[in-house]
C-alpha cells in the first residue's frame, strides 16, 4: 500500500524517558494549532491531545500536498447547532470528531511510537436528503498499519437510521472487527498508524468507500494501549515534528 503520512523529525531521539500506559482520545482538550479553521478541518489539518494526533485527510488527493477540501469537523454533541442538519447522534453529549464528505481520519502518536487499538465509539451521520439502507447504512473501517509495512483492515456495522433521521453512538471493540483486507488483526504486530473511514451502503446491495461523499461518521473515546510514550515534560521537544504532517495517497476499495 502506498501511504505518505509524514510526521517529520521529532526532537526527542535518545533523551526521552518512557512509561507504559493506556490512553483515551476523547477530543475534550485539544490543541488546534494545526487546524487553522477549527472546528472545520480541511485536508491535512490536525488536532493533538496528550501526545496523539488526529488528522483529516482527503483520500482522493494523491498529490501529496494538502488541499482545502472539507473532510471533518469538531462537534459538541450537547449543542445541536454544531451537528449536521441540527441532528446529533444520540448517546454522546460530549465533544467528538466527525468525518464528512468521505473524509479519512488518521490517528497516531506524535513520536511515531507503536500503539494497539482497544475500543472506540462511533455513529453514522445521516447525509441530507439522501435515502439510506433500512438495515446497515454504513460500515466504519479501521486500517491498522504496521511497522513492517503490512496492514489489516477491519469493519464494524454502524446502526440503522431512526424514523426521525437520527442515529446512535455504539461502542466497538477492536477484537470484534470483521477483517476484509491485509493480514492478521487490528491488534496484531507492531501498529504505528490507524486510519478510520467509511463504507457507505445507500439503498443498493453494494457498499463503497471514497466515491459518494456520503460516507460520514462520528468518532470518539478512542482507547489505545501503548508500550512506551515520552513523559509530559518532553512534548515541547516534539512539537516541531507535527508541522511536517503530509497527506495519504489515493485509496479506492469496493466491498460487497
């Protein structure tokens, strides 16, 4: 797979002390220095929290240079005015990130270290004026890229749309993924990067990614286990590295 997510040189080589720990990316306390139009997130923009980044990417941009395409937004679930069409998914009144227009969300440690996904919360976001499947309107997909260049892609069925057009958050366990690509599981091997995107199903039998602008989903409470992360006193030494974040190469996949 051809991916060009660039994290740059992090100024911490050989000097950071480390501790093993688990973390939850909940989008409550964010640094938006690299998202100049926040809460709107364009291709290449990123937010950081506690040593992790979440970057919005346009999967159809193969130039390697970020563009102005809107790919995500930061949403307050308690404020319907920040939600699509004023309808927030139920079950979450906190802050979360919403992928829109088939956007892809990249996740990882600022120091490029390994991590294992444990669980996350997600919900489908209903497109305006669009008919969707009665059962499963979409799947959220997680791609886990490993240090050795291998990867695994797993999907999770998002819940149905209610009669009033609302959807609901669900909690998903990484170990419950249906693997549709790559090798191993989402947690096997040394995982260094995660990518979240959606397969939109519409009203037909096929579900597809990156070709409808309707693959929209909300993501929150991403629980990861990490083997080693720098102590908090070292974050400032690594801030310059985020400035080099780039884009991801064009991906197109079809699932039946």
